[in-house]
């Protein structure tokens, strides 16, 4: 599903040049659950943003379902991303002015899904995420764990084939973190490919495979 070949990402700010990714090659197969680990600043979020078509690499090639997508213009990237890739962030990124139902409905509105179908799909996904009883609450009225369940509901409401999660349990206590991991595992078992950045060994244990990053490079796997 995903194939990266020699991906480099260089950030240039005034006189400083940061090589965030220094030639990353990797593959993720359809239906896999992969964890990306590594110390702070090693390029994990940069890699996830490139995988999610939020940013382009400086060089290298990115194949998504066989199509080269690493050199697309922003408008084309948005088109490929829409409805196909769901994001979950450490800080939830919900819209405070919208209630739970409205937050989850938003991606469907963007996709032009008719109102009746939107309502049905929102209701169904809130039920699956066990957050239906908070449908009319606003993000600030919810616990962190509940907010992240809403964020996951928003990410999956358009049935994406790929979920990218950047430290999804980073702001949660152990119990809520566990619930989030169980939801991601459930989605993966239903066929969604999941790529998750994490600092937590426990969370990485839910993945089928761990990719370790160090200083913008994939640490080679050691086979014993
Ligand atoms: P991680 O998620 O592993 O902590 P990041 O991918 O956020 O690491 O960052 C990798 C490196 O790239 C860091 O040195 C960071 O400061 C730098 N970096 C990330 N984003 C930008 C940006 N937009 N502009 C400049 N430097 C950046
Ligand atoms: Mg990060």
C-alpha cells in the first residue's frame, strides 16, 4: 500500500538547515498495523505528515497504492487524501465551537455526503466509539479519553483505508490510553491499515511491526 524510497526532508529556516529525514525507505502492506518509534526530534511526525500527504518530501519517491504521490501540488494531495486517510493527533484537535456530533460530521460535509446519510453515519460511528451519550456535548465538557474517542470517530467516519496516528495516547492516562489502543486495534482488525507513532512500549505491543527511527534514518532490523 505504501512504498517510500529514499525519502529526504530538509527544512530551511533563515540560515539553519535541518535534515529531518535523511533517506527513509520503507513499505507498509495493506491491513498492517505498524508502530514508528524513536527519540524526540528524530523525524517521526515529519514522516507521518509525508505519509498523510500533508507535506511533500524534498526528494525521494512515495507510492501510495502504486501511484506516485510525493510530488503532487497541495490541491492534488488534498484530493488523494480526502476520504482515504484519517488522522489522529496527540492533542485531539477537535473544534471547540462544535459539539461532538458536529465535529464528527464535518469530514462528511466536506466530502459532500447528503444530510440524511451524514446523520446515519455519525450516529453509527459514535456508537462504535462508545460516545453516543455525549453527542451534544462540546469538547471542553469531555475527558481527554472521550475527546480522543471523538477524534477517532471523526477520523474513521468516512471509512478511510489508512489511519495515521501521531502519539494518540500521549495526553491520556493509562486506562484511557488502553481504550484508544483497543479501538485502533479493532479498526485494524476490520481491515484498516494503521501507522502509529508512539513513545510507549505498551502501545507498540499492539502493532504487528515496529519501525525504529534515529536521526531521520530507519534503524535496520537485526535478525537473530
Ligand atoms: P519527532 O516527531 O520525531 O519528535 P519531528 O518530525 O517533529 O520529530 O522533527 C524532526 C526535526 O525536524 C526536528 O529537528 C525538528 O525541529 C525539525 N522540524 C520539524 N518540522 C519543522 C518545520 N516545519 N520547520 C523547521 N524544522 C522542522
Ligand atoms: Mg512528533
